């Protein structure tokens, strides 16, 4: 090989290496920005006082006068409005207290009036719906940030549940959604 050919190969490899470094720096910068925004939004959501949510809800509607089907629809809409299901540590007791219902009534509603069967399944489905929505609307978000924003306590749990319920990983789902558009 001639000296000129060696120099051209060396310069080509050097340019490719520098291009990879630029791409990596841009990806790290974009990821950091997205994570910071997601963290800020999550913090705002979690700072909404539960007492304020309770007061707002109790002043508007009287869930005790509803039949089970109406109550389940009401509970579901209130969970969406307040986004309580996005809090990783939310439990049945807090939901019951927030909405002025007994834990027993919520358990019965979910068992008899819904496809969920129990509170944990209900939360999981709500979180998966949110995750799917985020994966569609925000392809720039990392899987980690979507996991956090959807209320899952860990990435491993999120990915396991996602794959079990939807038959594909969150990354595969995102790719499929992007290819549909």
C-alpha cells in the first residue's frame, strides 16, 4: 500500500471517529434536556397537595349517590384528572381517602364492574396507557424517562410488564408506531 493510500485511510477513519463523537455529544445533550424537563414536570405533578384534590372533588360531585357503573366511570375520570396513578408509591388507601370512598367499595368496583379485577391491575393498565401515549407523542424521550413519567417504580418492572402485556418491548413498540406514521 502506498503512503498516500495509508494517509487517506487514516484520515477517513479519523473523520468517522470525530463524527461519532459529535453524534454522541448531541445525543447526551438532548437526553439530558429531555430528562431535566421530565423531572421538572414530574415534580410539579407530585407537588399537587392531596388535600386540595380532595376538596376539589368533594365540592363537585357526590359519588355515594351513583350506581356502580357510574361510580367506576367517575373514579376513572378522576384518576385521569388528578393523575394519581402516575405516582409510583400510590396505594389503594390513598386513592380511597382522596376520592372519599371506602377501600372495599373500590375493590368491589374493580372486581365486578371492570376488566381489571384488582387495584394493582388497574394501576398497571393506566400506567401502560400513559407509557404508550408518551412513546407515540415523544419519540425523543428516553425509555427511562417514560418509565418514570408513567409512574413505574423501576425500568426493569416497566419493561417486563410492557413486554408481558403488549408482546413487545417499549423500544419495539416505539419503532412500530414510528413506522406506522
